[in-house]
């Protein structure tokens, strides 16, 4: 019998989800394994979250309580010009239960139209979620499923969310609206998404039309000339006709902005601010505007002219936004710039049209970022940002919102580029925890890599060992096969232990059940697993460094033999147990602490007893040898874990 074939398919022709059992004649059920994706335990999926500094198992989505969505959030004031008919049409279609797409070039106002739609839906009491793009996100369907699972179930999952399980769990959800800003999904993925959330309505903003229903896909065009005149009239507070606007270089402004509302607003702000600059008596080093001819100013030059008139705190925040390239919530302004008085500058930046709202934070506009480069201002120091972020993250009670994980990654990259090895290593320790808590496992792995490089180049040997093992362990948890992940988590996280016990009654019962789901293809791939314990800021992994009691190094070394996949029969397992028992006896002879020696001797007795039992065991005749091998290998791994649990009480694992 071979269990390494292709996964079974459902009636729609898709591979069955991980966890769907295949029938094996004469044996227990086996599960087709995948090395990347969700972990399976029988018919239930296992996912991971990172909370309070440690990994925890999350049961299947069906076992999680679903959160009631809030009434849709919307800006208090949305001004649209020439778009009201489109808003009416979108609201009507959504109210009828049809999903809608707004597509068009960047900056034509798709997000503003969506905000106006949200205002109307909010007035009707519509509940739902608005998902805005996150820095570094791939925009795949899997990523969107993870975000939707997060808002529906309240967990930031670290592993892929299974589509079939998600579809079954949300099948009863109705009357919930979801907006996806800047969606990059193609038509096939949109179809799958709409099938999964069949009881919800969606509003997508996208660069291209990908919604299957062409009748509800609206092409958003740049503002017409008449609408642009109306926008400037409103923004400037002037009742000017076309003739007056031409005196304010309207024709040039309309041409340069290409009818894009955000650039027209920038131009209006430039006009309103120009007289203020001339009247200012107190001019600081960054407040003196350059000589300019308004007729020749491009939007980028207008942004530069507005930037030089900023107060120094607002200028520092703008430079930080340009340097690190990620949105910042106001709570993180001061930690990133290193100046407490930089907090509260968001309104000044918003008034100058140099930033836009990005969820709970603010993002620099493309024109403003280009203006900062043109002005050749020094970038924000990565070291200053690292120190401020480190201090804020270390004070967990002071953290209101988590920073963008890619901010942490960019700061660490800046430290590495500046060869600030010690600070990089210290910063990465807290940054990894924040990234994992925010649900960004990929960023955590990149941070570990930077920490490892910094520790190596800085001669920080203990830090280097820590990062090597922790990166490996984290990668295994995020990408490894299901048995190795479960094995690591049995020791890694107390929440998992409690959950496993609740499911199976005993730890061993849980692991025994899990072993029956392993295929020959999967085997027991635990050679890369190192044992970890959770701390308040990160995960500390076992190393082979100095400082352990005498005998511990030998005991831990012989225990690693139980991770080798060479046992196929109970007699093979008995030989492995004998070897472990002999190693424990040797370690006891080297121990100089009576308490340590006692544990070693007790483990030797325990595993000699296990060996006696296995030598007399005969596998059932109706069980295929490959299945027996998997079960024996699983039991061998479990034995190593049990032994390591006993050793952890006397031998430091950090």
C-alpha cells in the first residue's frame, strides 16, 4: 500500500483540503500531507497564533466563536464632485445583495467613492469590515482569507487558513458587507472568494476589471473639467467661475493633475498656503520656501514647497514616513523620530495634503515622497527609530496599537546596512515578537535572518546560536509538516498542552491520535525540531552552549537520536530505547549534582522498561508494514519528547 499519491478531489475538481481522510484498507485512516500549509489533526485543522510572547494552538474555525461585526466605519465628511450618480448606483446594487467593483487608474478617487458608499451604508446600520492594503502584502487569495478569518474570529493566524473549512464555517453568515481596497485578485480568485462568503456583499477597488459580473463593475474616470472646477471652488472657499480659475492657473493645474482629485487638492492647498508663507515673520531652517513661479510648478514641486513650510516636528515625521515607506499611527510618531513633541503633527501634514489616511495611521503621498527626495533631506536615523521602538515595545502596557511589521523590518535593514550589529541583534529580539503578534510570520523569519547576520558579524556568538535555532524553529512551525509542528508545540506552548488534553484526554492520547494521521510520505520529520519555551518577548530555543550542569550535554545529545527516522518495527524501537537508557546511565556517571544524577538514572530505568515491553510486541498481521513504521516512528519521537520534558527541569534549554 502506498499513501504518497495525489490528494483526493472534491466534486468541483479541487484537491481535498488537508485533513480530509483517505480510506486505507485494513488500517486506520491516513491523511495526505503537505509540507506548506495548514496542520491537520484528524478531521480538524490546527493553526497557530502568537499571544503573550508564545505560540498557541487555535482549534478548528468551527470551534471558535464568531465575532459580531461593527457598523461600518466611515469618515465624518466625504466631499465628492461629479460622482454622486455613481455612489447612488453602487449603494443600490449592494443593497440588492450584489457585489460591486470600482476599477481605474491610481488616484482617480476610487477610495473616496468607497468612503462615500460607506457613509450611506453606515446610515442604514450596515455591519461589516473594510480591509485596506498592508505594506509588503502579496494580495493573494490566501492572504485575504487570513485577514477575513482574523476579523471574523479575532485571531491573527500564522499559517494558511483552509478554504474549505472557512467556507463551511461562514456558510451561515448573512447581511455582512466587506470592502477590499486595492484588491489584486484575478477573476478566478474573485469567484472563489464570492463562493466562500456567499452570504456577504463585497465592494472591491482595483486597477483593472476582474469582477465576473460586468454590470456591477464600474470604471472610475478622472474628474471632468466641470467637477474639477467645483472641487477647487469648494476647497478654496471661493466662488470663481472658469475665468477666475484660469487666473489661478487652473488650466495648468488641471493638466498637471490629470484630473486626479488628490493632486487637485494638493494644488488648492498650495494656493491657500502661498500667501501665508510670504507673511510669516518667524522663519526656521526648514521654513523658508524657495523662489518659485507658480505657473511652472508640477505637483511634485508643489509638495516640496508645502513641505519646506512645515514645522520642524511635522517635517521630521514626514521624513520618517518617506524613509521607512510604511504608514505610521500617531502613537508611533515620537518613538520613530525620537522626539516627544512630534506626536500630534498628523493634522498639519494632512492639511498640507502631504499624507493620506491609511487605516488607523497615515501614509505619505507619492508626490510628497518624491519631494522629500528632491529636497535631499537626510533620512530618519534607523538607530533612533530602533531605540524608540525597542523601548515602546518593551513596555507592553504602553502599546496601544502594533506598528506595521514592515516598519520593524525596514528599521532592522537600516541598522544592518549601517553595520550596527549589537543594536540590530538587540532590536530584532523584540521586533520578532511584535511581528508574530501582528500575524506576520514571513517578516519574523526575515528579522531572524537579519539578527543572525548581525550576531555573526558582530562576534556575538550566543546571540548567533540563539538566532540560528530560533529561526529554524519558527520556520518549522510556520512551514513544517504536521507531526513535527505538533511535536514542537507540545513543549513549546502551555496553551497547546491544555488544548490537546481537552481534545484527547491526555497528552499521549493526543499525540497517539495525531500519529495515526501521518503518511509514509510525511514520516516523522522532526530532525530539525529543537525544543523551545515561551518568554514574555520571544521564543528561547535550546542550544549547546556552556553553563549546563555536568552530564546535561551528554544527555541532550543522546536524546537527539530519537529524532532519526530509522525505526520500522517494535524491535527497532526497543533498540533505540536501550540506546537512550545507556546514554542516560553515562550522563549520570558524569553528573556531579545528586538531583541531576537522580533524574538521569530514573530516565534510564524508564526507557529500559519501555524497551522490555517493545521487544515482546508483535504488530497485527492485518496492518501494512508502512503503517506500522509510521506508528513506531511517531512513538519513538514521542519518547524523545517525554525524555526531553524530564531533562528540561534540570538542564537549561536556553
